[in-house]
C-alpha cells in the first residue's frame, strides 16, 4: 500500500533553529492509522528519531518539527504498540499530487502567526459572544419574564435550558456538516436563526412565544455555530492553540457583561422590547464581521463515512465513568447563572440595577477563569489534573451559597464560583480529547458526551426552579441540589482519572 500524498513545507536557513523548520505530511484518515511515519535528522554526525505527532481531532495530518538535513522514512509500521490504533479497513482511494485540493493544501501552510490566523480568533470570539455570551446573560431574562408573564421560576428556566440543550445537542451533529465543507452555510443559517430568535423575543407577549423564539430558534442557531467556532481556531494554531482557544472562549464572559450593561443602561428610558432589539443589533454587527473575516481551512481528507455513535466507547470503563461525571457536573454548574439576578432581588433585596451588576461580576471573572487554567493545564499539569480541583471547588462553592445573606458575601461567592465554573467549562472538552487515543473516533466520542451532557443542561435549571417554587421562594433546596450533583460529578471524574492511571 502506498501513501496517498506527501507535501513538504521546509524553510531551511543557516544556523537553523529546531522550531524554524516544519514538515507537513498529509495522509488520509485510514492510512493514518495503518502506516508509521518516522522523521530522522542528523546533527554533528549523530542521528536521532522523532516520535509520531498527531494533530488530534482536527485533520488527518502529522506535523513534525525537524532540524537541518531531514530524511523521511514512510512505510508499514511493525511496532506492536502502534497497531493498537489501526483501523480495520484501509482506504483504497488515492489522490494525485497535482490535484487542486493537494495544491491548495500546499500553499502557505503557516501556524501560530499571521493576520489571517489571529483574525479567526476574533471571529470565534465574536461567535462565542453571540452564543454563549448571550446565554450567560439569561439571569436578566429569568428575572424579567417571571414578572412580565407571571410564570414560575421553573417555567422560565425551561426556556434557557432548551436553548443550552440545543446548543450542545445540535453542536454535536453539526460537526458532520462542517466536515463535508458546509462551513459558510452553517455560519449564515446559524447567525440568521440567532437574529430571528432575538428580534422575535423582543415582541413576546405569551409563554409559548418565548419558548419558541428564545428557546428553540436561538438554541438551533447556537448549535449550528458551535462546531465552527471551535474548529476555526484549532486549524490555525499548534503551539499557541490553548491560548488562542482561551481568547476565543473569553467571548462568553465578555458577552455576559455586554448584554447586562445594555439592559442596565436602557431599562430606565426604553421598554424591554427595545432593550432586546438593541442586543440584537449588537449580534447583527458581530455577524457581519464574522462573515467578512471567516476563513476556514479544509480538514476533510477521508471519504470513509464516520458513525455519529460509537457504541464501543461505553465498553471502556474510564470513558463511561468520565461521561457520567460530566453529566452530573453539568447538571448543577449552570444553576447560579440562571438564578443570580433573582437571588439578589428576592433574598438580598437589591434593586434591579444591583442584580444586573451581580450578573456582570459572575461573567466578568470568567475571563481569567478561562485563560489562566487553560495555560496551567497546557504548560504544567495537563487538562485532567487541572480540571479536578476546579470541579471540586465549584461543588463546594454551591454549598457555601447556603450561608450567603449579604451583598458583599454574595459578590465574594460569585468571584470564586465564577472562576471555578468557567475553568470547568473550558477544560472538560480538552480532557475528553486526551481520553480518546483513536483519532478516527474523536468526533463521534466527543459528540456523544456533548449529547448526554445536553440532557443535564436541559433539566438542571428547571429542577432548581421547581425546588424554589416548592420552598415558596427559598433557595436551600436549589443550593443543595447544585452542590450535591457537582460533587457527585467530581467523584466520578476522580474515579475516571484513577482508571486512566491504571490503564
């Protein structure tokens, strides 16, 4: 069996630095698992070998830094350890080196720098503002719609939960369309649904209209944009990927501050409908920039169909335990985001303006809460080891919420909880990637966890709202529910970590 295509991008200069030369070998997904690639380089008469380095979950490419005088050996891999990741049916397709697709891939393959690369970080940042950032502000909608529509806390929480559920559920499915090259179609349709949902929400007068506009329509739009916002950054960055993804993820807390500021500044002089329309104009402005700057790189290299569900994953004990832990963690982690404003209004008895300030604090601390843990995980302890203490801290802080009775204490709670919860949301996807050794199954396994986690997102906040109604405005049951579920999730994640050590 011969290798499909090989592309070299070499920049050899005198006194070359080890990192100045990149060898990009483009192979199909199936040959990727059946062939071994070894890069050798000679320095001062000695010869060393570099290990295989796979770009997990992004494309079927091997990116290896080499020094001067490189030689490439490509052939059947006879190492028994490497056969653990072989696919059963190698592809019979071939690609001509002169084809337009291969020529396009060979042009200017540069990572970690350049205006185009950093502009994709901006695009992803704006996508997160329009999606996660808007959802992070749901606390202000929770407070308003309970009063305006005279519905219970649980009823209104269902709206935000449906939106969050569809983001994860549809996001797990939209990856297939992304792989098939429908990036721009996803961006246009997703942004259109987001805008339709926002502007129809501004005219809502009945509960079913709210569920349809803010819950279903916006949720579908967010889900269509979920995979593109992650992929855009990943295919442009290697060494700086954690930092670049962290900058993009900061769109959630940034949006979580922008939209409450709009509400606080306009609520005295404008109706709630015009407040929401103003938010829609911000989303529209971001969407225009996104469409103008988005430049995706093709990552499709295999014509072999990939299943949406990989049932064999649940036969792996650590994967099953990890998925269970993520379910319980997501069941409780978003509760405070839904009920921060109402807790400030009903328990601390702050004004509406002060309640919005609390929501801004919770979202604002997400900027260091997402960037710093990601860098720590990338440079020092690894994603799983960094994730565990933040999950535990989130659960403990939800229990500490029980003792909060003043504005100052609530602010302190929101700062610590916000840092921990944002770290959890940032680290668990990269932790999951580390548990999957066969990259041909990466998309399916990640999507399965997101789908299962979406059920937790759908039911967590409404259960908390029902507990508030049962206690006639008391929050004890909600706080205990949140703390217990997250701590239970921590227990499962710790067990999965121990399984990983033994594996």
